[in-house]
């Protein structure tokens, strides 16, 4: 049997979950895919589902629950990769580009959202590279210290198997969020972007492990993929 699949893209807007200085994560949760292979993770993905502790982000997503096309590109000699996101917004096709800095932990990335003053750590919790990836995003705003947890489901196609969805729901529950809050993005047709927008980012200050705390919870057996 494969181990229980638990996983997590990508912009965290605002914050709502203040935890007195630390994200509290289940002890049983493995933060990153074992033996993560960055080159296999690059390429085309679709963001199919999302749930977050941030009410502002969730309100925005409910108002426009569209599938986001993601293109990940990495140059071997560089310490970051670029994610280009394409989706419909306000009845027009928009495209944005964000740089994610690599860290010393394979499968963990960092970027800073200047307009919200938010540092964001993104973890590839689980992926089989060819079908799905489950993403965990932990953000913290400065100087307020407000924190947000977001879980996203990526797919190489515009759908996933019931088994993959069940394991994504397992991750959501382990993070203390409700399956009923999950937003399933919808396919609204071909999206052809115009001008490319760039999200302002900064280089990482990688000293965030200390703010991750864990609580012990029973391991969840979510079956095979």
C-alpha cells in the first residue's frame, strides 16, 4: 500500500488565523514530498480546488471560482522558478507571473507579496508528478503577525480521480478546515491572455522553520491512490 496521500498553489490574500506567533500543524503531517524532484514538478498544472483560513481570499474565490492554468519554469543555474498563472477575472483573461525562491528543503518554496506585506512558504506535500500535487501554503503578515493556512489541489488535467480528491479532503481535515468549505474551480473555457502582469516579490529570508509548531493527532489512513 502507498502511504496516505496528503498534499498542496498559490496566492494568499489577507489573513484571518492568528495563532500567537506560530502555525500549528499536525504531528502526523509530512510537509514535503519524499525525494522531491523539482524538474519533474515543472510544467503545466491546473488549480482545481482550494480552501483557506483567510475569509477575504475565500470570498474572492467564491465570487470567481475558475480553474487557474499554471506554467512552472525553472532554469537549472538559478535559485528560483517562475509560476505564470492564467485565468478569467472580471470577464477578461488575465495572466500574472511570480518568482518563487528555492530553499534548502526540496519541495519548499518562498515568496513575498509586497502589497499585503506577507511572507509565504509553499510546500509540495505530496505529488506523483504525472497527475496531481497537493500544496500547503503558510503565510504570515508583517508587522501584525497574522497567519493564514491554505491548501490547494493541482492536476495535470482539468479533473482528478475520486481517490485523489478523497486524499485532498484528508489533508484539509488534518489542517483543521472543513471539507464543506472547499471551493471547486470551474472550467470557463479557453483563456487567451493579453499583457503579462508581474507580482512584486523579494528574495527569501529563510529562517521560518522556527515558527512551525506541531500538535499530535492520530494518523489518517486515506487508502491508495
